[in-house]
């Protein structure tokens, strides 16, 4: 499955939230850098071509819906990011967040407890 652009990811976030939407519905959800209706329609058609969304036709109008879940995308995205930027090392991922002070010692203890609980 093809990687999404930042704008496509933004549109997918909206479609996951709304579950089903017409282009005009998606447009109302965009807060910044609102594209023209036709531009948004093109982006959504690209998402369809990439296999992320499908639609129900109502005459000439299409109601779009995601065919990949947010969880499936997150898993795929994380696997790619960890492979590309952390050499497939989850230890390096945790180390990165620790060095960047994005994760606390208490949160690390909670993660360890979760791991030990699942064993």
C-alpha cells in the first residue's frame, strides 16, 4: 500500500472520525489551509486509487468511507518508521523518546509492568 502525503493523512483522519462523508462534509472539517472543493475531491480520489477509501454512489455524488482502519494504518506506519529510522530496534525507539524527554521514568515503569504482565 502506498505511503500517504501529509494532506492525505489529514483527510484520512477526518474520514476515520466521520466514518462516512461526502466531499463537502470533509471540507467543513478542515480548519487550516482549506483546499478548493475540486482539489479535495481529487485528493480523495487519490486515496481511493491507493486503496484507502471506497465510496457509495448516489447518482453523481459519492459518499466516501475508509477501507483501512486507523489501527491498521498506525501499525503499518510505525513498522515503516521503526524500520527506516531506528533500524528495526524498539529499544532504540524507547531510547530516542527518553533522550528527547518525551517519556518519563514512571511511564517506562508502566511499560515494563505491561510487558511483564503479558508474559
